[in-house]
C-alpha cells in the first residue's frame, strides 16, 4: 500500500483536502497519479493508497542531497508520533510538502513495526511538483530508473517515457509533455500539476514478472517474426484482450541484450497526447516525438536504453528500419488508419530493403542515374506499369512492395534468360510466370515441389546461386558465382545447368582476367571471387565503365569506382568502405546492410 503523508511547516500552510488526495490516487480517475500508474502497469502494480491527516515539522528548506535521508526520518517520526499509522501494511510513502521543497524518489526509510523496523520506499513531492515529475519520482519507488539514450551514457534518454520526460528544464529532443485542461475533483490549483508526460514504456514493465509472462508480451524465439502489435494504450474492444503491446527480441549479436518493440501513437484523450504533431488550446503548433514503432533495449545489468524508432509517417516510403546494435531490422507492413495497431516483421540482419530498385535495374527498365533521381513511390509505380505491360494482369497496385518486387524479379529472370519473350510474358499472369520459373529452377536444383514453398524473391535468389534446400547436401553452400555469370550474360541459364560449381568458378576467373588488369583470381575463394565479379558486372551493366576501361583497372579500382557510384545513390560515404563486394552489389539492388 502507498501511504501519503502531507507535511506542513506551519499550521496555516495550505494543504490539499483529504478528498483531493484520495482523488489524486484513485486508479479509475483519469489523469490522477493512481490512474497513471494503473494504466502504465496494465494493473500489475499495486496503487492502493491511504492518506494521513497533515503532520507538522520544522522548516528544513533548503534541503541538500545529503540531508534527504535525515528529512525522511524526521517525517516518519512526526507521522508516528502525531498520527500513529499502521506501518505494517505500508510498502511506499509519498511525502507531500505544502511548501516548495523539491522532489525526488528511489530512496528508502525505516519505519517502526512492532519491536523492530522495516525499510519502505519513499517518494518526495511538493505542492508545485509537475505531474509528470511526480509520476517519475513514484516510478523510482516502483523500481524504475531513467532510460539511457542510445549512446549508453546520456541519462534521461527516452522521449517516450515518464522516467525521462521530466528533465528539469534540459531538453535534447522533442518534448512529449503537454498541459491538460483543469478537471473538477483533482488538485489543479497549480498549472504544474496539469503537465502530463507519456506513459511508461512496456520495455520497463517487462522487468515485472507478471507482465513479462502475460499475453501483453510476445517473445520472439527465432527470425523472422511477423506480428500484429497494438498501441500501448489501445482502445479497441475487438478482438478481446489482453492484446500484445510489446515484442521482446533477443539480440541477434548474442550479447545478452533484449530489445523491445512497442507502438506509440498520439492518444488525444490519454497520456500520450503529446506524441506526434498537435495544437494547443490557442492553436499553437507543437511537435512531439514521432508516432512510431519504438525500440528500447535492456542491458544485462537491467538498465533500459532508448534505441530509436520506425516512424509511422514514413512507413510507406521507407518500410525497413535497421537496428545494427542488435543486428535486426524492423519492417512495417501495415498501419491501421487510427494507429490502433501495426503489422510488423522483425528480420535478422540490419538491412534496409527496397528490392523494387533491383528489379528495375536488373531488368534494364531504368538506369542507375535515373533510379538515383526517383523516389521509392516513383520506382514502385514504374514497376507497376512495367508488370502491367509484361503480363495479363492490371491489379499490381494492391500488392505490397516485397510481393511486387518478387513478381518483377521472376519476370526479369524469365526475360533476361530468354526463357520467355515479351509477347509470351504479355499473355501470362504473375502466377503463370512463377510456375514457369519453378519448372526452370527444378531443372537447376532438382528439389521439385520444395520450390513451391519459396517466395518469388527467394526464387530469384535461387536462380542467382542461393541454396534451394540448405542443409540437404552436407558441405553445400551458396554459389553466387552462378549469378554473376548469369546477370553478366557470360553464360545462359541452361548452360549453367550443365556446369559444375568448379566449372562456373573457372569460367568467372577467365572472365575477370579478361575484364581487369589482374591475373591472380585463382587465389580467391568462391565468395570473394563472386564479390569482385558482382562489382564488375554492376559497372558494366550500368555503363559506368566499358570493357576497355575495365581492362585497365584492378579489382580494387573497380570496387572504389563502384563505391563512388553507390555513394551517389545512398549518401553513406565512408560507411560503404566497410561492406564486402557482395554487399555492395546488394546495395545497388536496393538492399543496404547497415
């Protein structure tokens, strides 16, 4: 139980009425302290309370940090002597000072129980404490700490948490706090009592075992994971709850950290009203932190850290949001019109993926320079036009980006390999094109019906050398040398089907020797050989260098030239230097590892 102790320094100090204190802690009364913590904890924290009549102590102001513990003891002694509370049932004390004194939380004080004593948590506030600060200080008594920022050293680091929101005048990000209108029955004499901060992140609540084990939490066991994630304070009544409001993702770096995804959006009738863009009562515009899928992490020591967001306003233009710190990517597949939920996918590897670009480039429908000048929506619309002209369908607008890209990749495979010409493609549906591709890839791989279980994008990757059935053949590995020979036009699909991996390797060595000034490619392993070949094919296919120019260049020269071209595409500068050659080729095709 929480016991509130009002404290006066003089008999005439103004103290809230007992009714106001009771209302202030009433869990069902909106914008009360009790209500804030009942909602933030989804009912897993005990906010039952009682209020003592005021107690009197000598004025201790000013109170230094070192004097706080002594002040706590003074108040407990005065309450014991003057009001005789039943300390045995008290877990937390809220000391409320009638005069401005300061506010803090997280400490403990001994209270008398029988012939001994026990420690209880103590929170200190006063008559002018901002409401969001009071929420924060009580949060300390519940065991919650401020969040770190993503740098791991800056305190008060999350704009989506009351444990960081009240920064005592220091702001380094957009402020999520807002001022509510007065409400009858609540202690609204001071405007500061109406300053509302955001809810506690579910990442913090996952330290509470009951919440951690509840239906509010989805525990990701493997990558990828697709999940409908509901707003932290969702208002839906169907489907019946509890509904998942947080996804717990183990770090893909196996470093002991856990990451937490939650949907935070502006709720005009709740504590998160300060999130997103909004106007106050006089029409002034305010910009709080983005409505977003918010990512926090928990360090092995238990401290929560803010990692960043996948903003809802950018979901269509940029669905993928990589988090290199945990080596995973959050993809937003769908956003509910009222932002009550989102459909997310969590993938292994921190990559930003828009393969539509790769389809347009590999299909020669747009040049590298033209693609650099296009928005993602422009690329999407261009592929829709292309697919409509090279199939018998006209409904591609309804497909998501990955599905559309997969259909396009299958069509490009059939077209670039000469398996079907434009006239034949124009008579086929996307399913027809997929089935024809599966027949061709069965001839390549021999795995038969297993191919039906792959997406179109996966089928395209198999055509380029990815294993169709990893683990089936001991020692077998992806062999992207095949894809270099195929996309480079050095061998046809059917010719490659008759070649062993060693034959393909030797052929690419001959090609690279003829299209560079090196002759030592025999010393490269297959992955490195495929990488230098992919870079060369990128420069050649895009027209950045012709054959005569390539012959004057080393593999490193070609790599550096590709990096310059890809910097114009991505603006990632020196970061590109850290990527392998195969990863550089993927960047050109719309898949950026971060």
